[in-house]
C-alpha cells in the first residue's frame, strides 16, 4: 500500500483528480462540491485547467481563488454575496456544476438521499431530497460515492431524489432539456452514461483496483468495455497542490483509505 | 406606529391546534427556538409544520405536536440528520410532505404573491411527484408548450422567524450573512411573528448594520417578541454561533429514553429564562469535564 508519506499516489488522490475532471471545459460556472474529494477536485480544477470556475465559501459567498480545506473565514477573499435564495437563481439559470453525494445510485443515474425503504415508514430516514430534484433537471450534476458497494450501487434507488436518464426521458422534454449526469466517481473508479440506452458504464478504474472488484461491488449489470482505462495520475503540479497547499493535513486519506 | 411587542405566552395564545405554521431559518441556523420551546410547553397539537428543517422539527415531533411535516430536508448541519425526526418517520407517526428545496421556495413565494402556484422545472422526473400525488404539472400557454411542475402555494396560518434586532413596530434586522427565506415565510402567513435577540429603537437599526440587513419590514409583522438567546442552540451569527456541545448533548439524549426524559426535565419543562440558565450551566459543566479530562 502506498501513501503520501512515501511519495506514492494514494487512492484518495486519484479520487480528487477524478473529481477535478468533472469541471473540465465548463468555463465560468459556480462549482458546488460535497465531500472531501469533490471539494479538493473543484479547487484543483480552479487552480489548474479551469481558472474561470467560481467557488463558494460553503456559506453565503463566492470566493476568489481556491482556499485550502478548513481555511479560516477571515483568510478568504470574497467576490460576491450568494445567500441561499440567490443560489436558486444560479441553479435555474444552469450556471452551475455540482458534485453531490449519493446514499444510493442506480443503473440509469437516479440518486437517493431521502430515505431507505418504503416511503410511508422508511427503514432509515436520511436528510431529505434537498435540492437534488431541481439540480439534476437544471444543470450538470455528478455524484461522489466514497463507499462503493452493492448497498450504494443498486438496481433501483428507493426514493428518486436526483433524476437519472431514464426518469428524465420518461418525464419529457422539459426534464431532459438541461439534464446531464456527467460522472459518478467512487472510491473504486469513474463511471459515465456513454451507452446507447444511458446505462451506467465503467469509464476507468483507479490504479490498484481490478475490473472484477468493481463489478462485484456493484448491485446491477454495469456496462464494462473491452478495454477499461485507468484513472489518470495526478500531474506533479496537482500532487504538490493537494499535499502542500489544499490539504496538508491529509483529510482526503481519512475519507478514502488506500 | 403600533407597538407590536408580545411575550412568548401571548405569542402562543395567538396559535391554535391544527394550524399550519411556518418556521424560519435553515437547518440548525437562526431558528426561532424560544418560540418553538414555547409551543412545546403549550397544549397545541395536530400542527402542520413547514420548515427548512432543523431541530425545530425534531423537537416538535418528539413532543407529538406534529401531524404533518412539510420540508425539503431536516438536518442539524454539523450532524446530518435530526434523531427525533428520524424516529418519527421510521415509526410512521407523522405525515411527510417532502419537496425539493427550490420547489419549497416557490411555494412560499406563490403564497406571498397570492397566486395558486408557480411553474418550475424542479421536481420533474423525481419521486417528489410520486410521494406527493396531489402535485400537478402545467403546460405553457406559449409556443414552447413546455410541461412544468405547478408548485402550489404553501399558504400558512402563522409564521415565526428569529432575527438579530427589531424595533417595537416590527421592522427586523438580520445581521448574519444569509436572510434565508424568512421574508417569504412571513409573506405566506396570515399571522406573522418575529422573535429577536434585542428590541432596539428604530434609529438604532440602520446604525447597527448596512441597509440590506434591514430586510424585514413592518408590513410583514404582527407581533415582536424579545427573546435573548432565542435561537439557541442553533447559530445566530454574529450574536453567537451554534452551540455544538449542546447540540451533541441533544442528539445523545435522543438515543436513550431515560436520558431524553432527563433532558426534557432539565431544559424543556422550564420557562425560557430557566432554559437559558440551564444551558449556560450545562456549558460550564462540559467545560469543567473537558478541563478535568485534560488535567488527568
């Protein structure tokens, strides 16, 4: 097992660059990112190939640059006031790219953060659908699942919070017009929906993970291409940024073990 | 100008069982908790609670006050879920009406504007439409012909929000970074109440912060209640942050019937002054316990 102390690239660092790739090519949009790897990914993208990306302070403001994880509020350079009510102006305008987490995600990209089990009396009440229904039909959305298993990657989610491809198509053109589930990033690999029927496809495995491991940890028939790529290595610049600037305390390695 | 000041008891006397009540704030932030505690001490029951939910929903559910909860989430922010709300849902003791956050905003806005619904893309394709079968879509009358969700007005019998400062006539000032949707809760309600850290003279409002912080006008207010510490244990910046230690105590107590009975006895079976004293003592006890542990 490698870790950042011996110079080897950790699994968490692959996850961070995979999350950074979510933001490639979007220009001036508001990045929102839940979870440690997505938070690092958005910052990495901002500092390297996506300089126009707009980051938030996690409260009610947009910030300049890409502050390290856990930066003190006083150290932030604020660009703009972004209270919740204004966030919806951004959501509905489409000028946003988001990585949400998913307690469950399914074959066609539905996500669940509402409840596990029957609606009237769930086995587990989770946080609620939050903004997931609106986010997914208004702007590009991706998901981060740090614990890939047959419990999180399921054939059909219990409560469709974020809307996947099949459900959007069934709801009609107003639902599909701005709908894009770009990537699902897990601790095992990267997934997309580049298939004829918009079924989830294995896009890359993180180095150190086998295709069989991914298939075994997935609760539905994943589309697996003949040649599965490996998630790209972080560049030396990205590694330096992750380790010395953005996350010197190594929070990333607590979220995802190597 | 009318003097709209009330006591907490007078505020509760304005409410009736069976009402639909909107509660301002967001998650575990700037919740009108003194007002919630006053409702907990009352015999009000069978309420429909409309909230960007936090411990307000959890506490009211735990006391059996809530017939229906209308919410896009219920969270304690630094702790993802509220334990009492979880228990209520998992035992099926309340009816859940769960909306997308943006739909919820539009429902309040529609009620404020006195229109029956507002159209939105949000909700299309999701189970929000499945678990709320009364929701309808509407087709655009223009050439685009788009079919959108018709989010119904979330009309409220009463609403209560908490602000940093207000005057006796009901102009309110929010000094923290986010006014959330408090103005719309008031706009959506027939009876509108503002609790405040401090009642000040009108000329002190603009002196105390930028004009944008004076975001609650007296056009939206029927009653003002001065409740210092009235958002505790939720955050009310810049007056105070969330009391994370107490919030953890709340969550821990919820996990055990005996501990919850003791929590209720100590913090909820007392009046608001008693609550503020008891929570300060609890903070001192936690600090002493920490010091003892570090010294050991």
